[in-house]
């Protein structure tokens, strides 16, 4: 069975820990890469900077993307993903604490596959991340070109 690659783009260390912990319970073989800001995420995705030697054929199966990031925000990261021929079909889930309707609309306008507001409650947050992992890595089917 193929190991699935998940890119978590999140600058809050506590939420990174909660997310990776919840993803461990997805019952699918996976590796998690964490990018702490938009620049780091783009370097990973486009094999630049510290990731210049990374195998470009390893495209994430899922990107969990926070909107509020230092340096380059999540919407700009999403825009660049959707402009790239090799990345445009990768499922991107906006996982954010934003309650702004404009953020929701802009996310879908730029091609997000899902927009999920982070619950404040620890257990609810863990449950949502686990469900996202199960859906996008097990239930959802991607084209063979992915």
C-alpha cells in the first residue's frame, strides 16, 4: 500500500501537535510534513530553498492549510498551488480560526476543496482533523494523474 503524504501548513506549534496526533488515527499509512509559514510551504511544494533536493514526483495527497500565516498567507499559497499544473488537483483544505465570510468566499474562489473552521475545543478539533484525514485519504478518490 502506498504511503500518503500530508502537508500541514500551520504556524501554531500546539495546533501542529494536535493535528499530527489526530492524523495518526486515520488508519492509513502516511507521512506528515509540517510547514510553519507560507514561504516554507511553497519551498516544499516547488522544491526550492531547503527542499531543492526533494523528489518532485512526491506530490502531497492532502494539504491542510491555515489562512493566517506569517510571511505569505494561506490564500496566496492556495493561489499558487492552483496555478501549477502538477499541483492543481491536490486536495486543499483550509483549516482556520477565521470566521470572516470573505475568507470563506475567497477560499472557494481560489479553488479550495473544503473550508473548515477550527473548533476551540480540543476534542472537537481532534475529531474534525481525524475525519478530514479519513475522508481525503481513504474515502475520496483522486485522478490517476495525481
